[in-house]
C-alpha cells in the first residue's frame, strides 16, 4: 500500500486559508500518494532540491494538500530566490501518479507548436500533480500566453496543481484578469517569505 506523504514528514496544519465563501469546502480536495522508491523527477535535473531544506510550514501545507485536508490548487508566491521552485520540485519528486512541470514559457512554446491539436490539453488533465512555474514573468506572446494559462487552468481546475509566481494574487488579477485569478487563486495560498537563498543559503 502506498504511504501518504505526511507519514514521513508529520506535522500539523498551520496557516491554511479557510474555505472560499460561496464554495463547499470539499471542492478541490484530492489525495496524493508518495512514491515507494526515492526518485528525482526528470524536470530541471540540474536543480538540486531536498525536502529537508523546504520551509517547514510550506511542507506541512503541501502534506495537508496531499492528504485532502486543504483545497487545490496551491498558489505559491513570494520574492525571488526564496525556494519556490525547489519546494515544488521536491514535492513533485515524491509524488506518485504522474507529475508534470512546466514554466509558462514552456506552455507558450508548446501552444505555438501544437495549437491545432484537438486533444492538446488531455495529457495535462491526466497528470496526478502538475507544477506551473514562473507565472507573471510575461512572455512576448501576450495573447498566446493568456490562452496557454487559461487552457492549463481549465485543464487543471481543482486538480492537484501548484502555481508558482513572484506576484501576489492582486498582481495576477491585474496582469491577466479576473478569470485567470479565479481559476488560480480559488484554492490554497502560501506566501514564501525570506531572503534570496542564492545569496544566503
Ligand atoms: N529545498 C531546497 N533544496 C535545496 N536547495 C534549495 C532549496 N530551496 C532553495 N534552495 C536554494 O535556493 C536557490 C533558490 O531556490 P529557487 O530557485 O527554488 O527559488 P525561487 O523562489 O524559485 O526563485 P525565483 O523567484 O527566482 O524563481 C536554489 O538555487 C538553491 O540553491
Ligand atoms: Mg523559481
């Protein structure tokens, strides 16, 4: 039997936003199970990431999400270099059930090359967990970027997804619009604070 992620980490839920008004609080709650064998996922292989170096409260929040105690998606935001990408990948490395990682730029590239495909979002819908990184860093293809984010957000609505950004939620609403904000910010939020760990690990 697969172990749940929190069996190895433990901890109690801390600072998880309450249910959004107007929604039942079970929407978007999906369990994620831990891989049996340690595994480094193929995404960003050169980036070293350890679960032990992830902010403890963030890790507990991820475990709560994995145990269906909080609602997906996770909107993970904070200043440059605070460890957002490493945290998301460390979690993805441990998750069973098929994981995907893409930056918004990757999604834009992919849209530009596969725009005609009818089933272009199917593979994304079937992933057990998806990390979408660098939201808000604006590519040159503004219209395609909007469609890529909207398509991904629709494909992953209420599914286990981690959206990573340097922008706060109001920045997302301002840069894109309320439709994107609604899809990305309807679950759990976590602000990762601190110094740029590239300078002071
Ligand atoms: N869990 C971790 N394991 C190992 N190293 C880490 C971890 N978290 C942070 N670091 C260190 O901090 C650096 C910055 O982390 P990361 O790239 O995740 O930041 P970020 O918040 O995604 O930054 P940006 O906003 O620029 O994308 C990493 O290159 C690594 O050296
Ligand atoms: Mg990053």
